[in-house]
């Protein structure tokens, strides 16, 4: 099989107006903390890495891809770029790539990573014909790197300061060398942060060029609130242009980067359509393994009208099914909750009782039960309001921001064009 790598819109400027790409958001966890990154925001008017409306399982992602290709048949590239790091979530990342390669053998595949944990997977990436990998390398001097990264988590151990920067850099450069040995096209992203590494990006370009990198994307950092760097202004266009021109003497430059979301889809620079986002929401409501049958939604309620019980306080759960003909939901069962106590075992027992439910709607829930239920394929949603409206909305993928508890709605930058109340 021969892939036409000229059809990759991120690596080939002449293709970006003709061919689209899709990012499958299957990797929520991250293994480093950058001082410019805050992934909790999800505003549809913001376009930057780390944002996604939903996180999908590998099989949900394949279902979404099937639908996306019907809406946007010009998609030539399937990428994984977060919302965390693909190789902080290696099982989900590699399974997704395998599924896509099996079903769409002509599709270009790519991943974008910080490079910390990709090394053990490069051989299989090459076997799967993942043709393009992007490494984000912001510094080759650990003195500068330690100003950019708050911490690095590697092999279950936390590193900080210079030690963290040295470890990350060592793995990044080793990954770049190995990618090139396996014939993978390698792009290096280097984020321009004024007063931090803006005088250093050329040295990054020089180093990665000497190691075989194919293209450099020197891109302006995105100013994000509630980060260490929130008071650092974004670099002005003149600074960016000057750095790109100088770095261009060492490596070809990507100058059309749109700082894409982790769920970006379509032509670069275009906003995700409402129809496409509805398909993403629909996929997220599918069973994490579509081979499973999960036709129901469970609710914690005191009286059977409102969603008004904490998950741990509910003594029984009401179970609803979708009546597509009547465009409503129907109560089909009431199930007793496991008795209090028992810790994780209690939540595993609840997951077993609700094994045919795709979600449980509650007034609030603790982290531990959420983790256990989600691991069993059951989404836990903190919502307040009338049961019928919420359940029908979840079944049909509607925007339920108005029903979300205010404490659950993330802050939003009002300057982005939103209303300041968060986005679903």
C-alpha cells in the first residue's frame, strides 16, 4: 500500500484548501504540565490545542469517523492530538490507530505528542504506516525548559525543575532520531513564548534540523487564563514572522497553523460545524464498546420528577429508555442501589447493576465512584432539572448547558465571543 503523503494539509501548504483532517479526541490524560496550558476550558469559540467537546473511546472514535466522512468526504488525514498527550494514553491511541488503519487502508495517519513517552511505540507506528508525527519541542536548553514546564511524570514518577526539562528533552531528541530511522515524516512544533524562549527558537530549529526533522512550525503561544503564563502577552506578528524567516534558513516552515482543537475536523481554519459536533456528541453517547448493548439511562431522584440526589445518597435508580416514535423517554425499571459502605466494591456493584445503562444522571458525585463507573463504560453526568428533559436531551445529544450545575460549568474567556458561562 502506498500512501499519498502530499494530501496532508498540515505538512503540505498546497493541500490545505482541498483536503481536510480530523482529530479523534481519545487521549484525555497528559504526562507533563506546561505553564501555558489549561485544558479545562471548552469554548466552541476558542481554537487551540487541549480543547475538545467530548472524549471518545477507540470504537466510539471509529463510529464518529464513519459519520464524519459522510459529512466531509475530503478528509484525508486522521490524527490524534489529545486533548492530553496520545502516549500518556497509549492503549487508547494505538487501538484507535489500528481500527482506522484496518477499516481505511488509504487514510493518512498522524499523531502529535510532546515526545516524552512515544519511544516504545515508534516501531508499531511505522508498521501501521503512521506517516506523520509532530513533536512539540520548546527548548533544547534545560535552563529554558524548566521555565516552561511545571512538572513531568515519567514511569510513575514526578520530576520538576531542571531534572524534568532534561528528561523531557532527552526523550524528545531520542524520539526524533528513531522516527527518522523508521522513515516517518517528523514535524517539530516550537511555541514562541515572549521573554521565555523567543530568542531560543532558532537554536531549537538548528538542533532538530541536524537530526533530520522535516519541517518546523514556529507558532505563537495562546494566552490562556489561570495558567502560570497568563500575564505574558502573545507574540506580535512581526516577532513571529522574523523567527519563521530566520528558522526557514534551517528548515522548511509551516506558516498556516491554526492551533487546532483536539476535536478539529474539516479544512484547516474552518470552525467545526454544528452538524459535525452533533455527530461527535452522538458518538460519545454510544457504548464505549458498541458491541455492548446499553439502551438505557439511569437517574438519581428523590421523587421521580427532578434529578436531585447525590450519587452516594441514592437508595435506588430510575431507569429510562428512549421512545423514538413519541420523541420522549419512558421509565422502564427501578433498581436498588448497593448498601452504603464498601468503598470501591460498592461502586463496582453499582456498575454491574447499571451495566445496560450508558449514563447515570445525578445531582453530584465524588471522584472515586465516577472513576469506577466510567471504567465500566457508564458516564456520570452532574445535572439539575426535570428528568424527562434531561434524559431525552442526553439520548438525542442536545446541548444541556442550561441544566448543568453551575459548579460544573467551566469558566470561559468572554473575549472569545462566548457569553462567559462556559460552553457544552
